[in-house]
């Protein structure tokens, strides 16, 4: 076993300036503890073929035990040499397709699906489930009779990139035979036979086509991710399969939840695709990291300087901002090192990545260079990048969590589960033996990480989904067929919120307003704001604001060398009234320049973010037409803010005597985010767009309001006592509609 080598000053290949700059890297560099990671080793080559005959022939009612797999010996000598990206490039599409593990099981798979209505597919990430199975079905004639094959993905980027890849494999233009559909973007036509879509989009399709009549097969992919939408889809498709006997269902998952899925789908057979995985050496830090971002950057450089090529690096970070920070710092350091080191190609991957950037992650690494992919947990299973030999795992993930009692929704950074950590490590062993560097201690891994992640349905706000289920006519939510049920109080909180928004009446039935709100692929607060813009005659402005809030990405960039200029530019857009109006003003000024890229650059604004906002805005405009709201424009900033308040009144916070912000209803202490234009003004009452928990609970995108506005837009929600000085008040008691009434 090769020890992870920390470079010191005597190592010739390390430029001396590097040592000087990186004090501490040479002498007391990171110390690693190592451990062999031996999960699921399958030997490739001839033996693999033999195994296939012996063990995997009858896959339908026999699955290989994980513990058994752990016993299988595997040494590096037996492994085939790693195929470099460049070599892979030489393979034709046909050869690449045939090289995937699923290929050997093509016929058996088709046989199985002809025989059974529902099949659970289990296979290692990268074995070809997502890209190949829909194609096999297509080739086997499952689209005859003009029916489609659908495949859901939990993430936008995955849906788009996979569709692009499959279109290429099929040899058609993206959007014709193979297409995709994601929120605010539909890239399909009548002729589309293989349709990739986000799970959220399929959920929306149920509104128009409750029996999924246009599909012959539906594949719910990445089932193990257990996203909220995927979990709801399980219940819906299971129900449909009962009366649509011709609809085939595939539930595919990367890890070992297959048995659970099988049980849920009335003991559906499990089709297991044996994956190839090479041994991955695991290293832990000896002591916890104080600054894990810095630790990550140093680790990247250490690997790059000491480890042989080829072998790309994959780093797991928590979000776009963090990725950009690392990208910038890394670029800077590489620049300082100059031509003395081999080229390092830095590529970011996150959910909101613009499509032109997505293509780049799959491009082969140039010879004599190394690729470092800075990713969120999207690269855990949804997106497979070839050639990764080193994984750096920081051990964190950004997650929403919902406190039903206080009604507060957070976006916070939490530690990952053991399952996720192992999945991440496994990414290093896809094309050859690899190494995984965990920036946490072995002790932390054993004692601080949960075994499995908590399914999203059990930790998130359900407002959106409840509204959707109600519009599908499913009123008995308590008895809905959940794989794992959400907490009762979360369901109640969702119903209460919808009631406060006016989407439900006191009997818990959808109102006309609720039905209009359900047309928007947005959360209920935003949908309500959009509908309310009709009353305040400011639809044009509200859809701009909604679009800008929805891009969920930084609008401004701050290059280190030009921070002062960037901040001056940023401040020049600040509008009285707050961040929402600032976003509006940015968009409108950009529009005046005829959506100029040059203008964005001059003002330190992310052109891509703006372009996406513009696309979303167009979509929202179309949706407004559907609910018959005429576009009207207004310059009245009070009317605009009242429309926003109509949706977000719940997020009211007031300044108390001690100079702190407290949420009006639940007395939560919160802070204005330092990036906000109201950070210094500190108005008496504000409404925030979202709460983000980092070191403190920060309100992001805030606007100034008057307390009587919330009574105007939601008279039943706040009692006058709520709107007095928050310091003089005790915790409010349970209020409003009784739960029993709402749950009927
Ligand atoms: O779904 P599963 O994880 O089993 O595998 P897949 O996504 O179908 O990927 C199979 C192969 O296609 C992998 O080698 C990927 O690298 C490749 N692929 C690609 O080249 N470009 C994409 N956009 C998606 C996958
Ligand atoms: Mg997949």
C-alpha cells in the first residue's frame, strides 16, 4: 500500500516558491490515516464473464449479498489498467455502449420487463442504467403505438446531460427522438420517444395526464436519492400500475435499498446489474480540520504535485458559492506556480450549472494535464465523470430542513451519512484503483455520521407537494401510500400554510385561488405572490422578481483583484425598499441595454444567471396566460411589495428593543445577511425570502414592509399582538384552524 506522500523541500519536483508560499505544507503537511475500502469489488475481465454465468444468470429472484461481495478478494494486480479519457475517446459510440456493464444483460432485461410489470433495478453508478436501459426498450419496440419511454432524474443537470448524451448515442438531435423536460424548460416534441425529466416535472405531468397515458414505460431513476418528488412518485405510479396493466415500471437505484423498494412495490423482482468497482484506499485526517476549504485546496495541490498521471480529482463541496471560492483560490495559486507544474483543469459542477458549462465536465482531460472537478453531491450518483482516481470528501452537504413547530425552513450544511461517504469514495474506483481523502477523522466517520441519509420527505416543507396532491384530488394525505411517511406535524403545517395563503378553505378543500396557484411550478408562497400581482397590477415586475429569486444563484461576482470595483458596482444598484426591488432594478437596467453581455461584465453581474432569469421569466409569463392573468406593469414600489407580502407574509421579522430581529410569529432570532442592501439600514419590519443557517440564521433577500400590510393581505394570520414590539410578547399559543378540521 502506497502511503500518501507529503512533499517536503527536498522533493525536486516541487518548485521552491511553492514551499515558501505554502508555509506548513512542506513541514507539517496533512497527516492521513488510512483504511482499506473494500466494498463490492468485482473483478473485471475473464473472471467477470465467468461470474456472470455462475452467479448472475438468474437475476430475477436472486440478488448477490453485499456482505458476500465484501468477502470477495481483489488485489490490484488483477485489475485491468485504467483506461484514460483520451483512450476512451477513441472508442466509437457503439463500442462505448458495449463496454458498459449493463450491456451483458440486455436480453435478460428485455425478457424480464416483458414478463413483469414492475422491476427494481439495482446497479453500481456508472453501469449504464440511465443512459442504456431506455435505449434498450426503445430498440425493443416499446415505443410502438406512439407511446413514450419516460425516465425521471432528481436533478436538472442530470436530466439535461443524460438526454444530450443519449441523443448523441441514438444519433438524433437533442429534442427530437430524445428530449428532456425540466422546470421552466421543455426540450421535447411530439416525436420524442425517450424523455428524460426531473421528478418534479413528472409530478406536474400528472396534473394534465393522471394516468400517464402517453407512456409505455416509466423509469423512476436514482430512487435511492429519496428526493421528496421521487418519494411522492412512488405512491402515484404504484397506484396507476394497478389499473394500467400495460404500463411498465422501472425503479432504479444505485445502492442497496432495492429490497425496500421491492417490498413497497408488492414484492417486485430485483434485477441486479453487477458493477465494476476497484479498490479505493481511504485516508482520514488525524485531527479535525479548522478550515476545511483551505484544507481542500491544499489537498488538491498535494495530489496534483505528488500523484502520477492520469488520474483526475473529484472534490465534494456543499454549494455553488463554496465551489466558486475554491475555484478562485485554486486558480490564483496555480497561476503563481506558473509553468513549473502540469496543467490543472478546474471544472465546477452544481445544480444550477449553465448548460454550456455542463458539456465541459464530460470532455476528456488533455494529455499531460489533470482535471479537478469541484462538485456538490450531484456527483455522488447523478452525474458520472470518467477518469476520477482521487476523491476529496469534505463530509458535508447542503440540505433543507423544516421545523414544523416553528414553521421555519432552513437551508443548512450538515454532515453526510456513512452511505453517502462510501458512495463518494466509490467514485474514485470506477475506472481503476483509487484513493479517497476524507477531510475528517476516522473517529468522526464512525461516531458522528448517521448510517443512512434521512429521506427528504421527512425533513422538508411539504407545502408544494400537498398543494399538488390536493389538485390531483388526493385529499386523504394521511393514508397516502408513502414509502416512508412524512411527520404528521409537517403535513399539518403544510395544510395550515396553504390555508393561511387562501389556497384551502376551512374544510381543507382547494379554493379557486389554490387551483390557480397549483398551475405554477413554484412553492406556494411564490405562486401566491404571482397570482396576487394581478390585484396589485404589477405582474410584469413580480414575474421579474420571481425569476430573479428562482435562479437561486449569485447575481454578482467579486473577483479578488477587483473587490472594490465590484462592490461599488453592486451598491450602485441598491434600491430603497430592499433586495427584491434591487433585483428588479438590475433586471430592468439589463433589459434597457437589450440584454447586453458587455453591460453585465462592466457591472460585475453574472451574465449566465441573468440569461437564465430571462428564460424563467418567459416561462412564467406563459403560465400567467394559462391562469388568465393579464400582464400589467407598475412603478408603484408599495404595490409591488404588497404583492410580495401576499405570498411571503409568514416570513415577517421585526426589530426588537434590544436591536435584534425576531420573526413575528415564532420569536426566532434572525439576522440580515451581510450581502443585503438593508444590512446597515435595519428597518423596523422586514420580510425575507429565505433563511440560511451558516454561523447564524441569516435572512436572504429582504425587503422593508409596514406591519399593517400583513394584516391587509393575511388578516387571519397575524393577531395584532404579533405586530407589537416583539420584546413585550410571550410565545404565542396554538392558533387558527384545528388540525382535526384541516386533516379531514
Ligand atoms: O445510470 P448509471 O449510473 O448506471 O450510468 P449512466 O449514467 O448510464 O452512465 C453510463 C456511462 O455513460 C458512464 O461511463 C458515463 O460516463 C457516460 N456518460 C457520458 O459520457 N455522458 C453523460 N452525459 C452521461 C453519461
Ligand atoms: Mg444513473
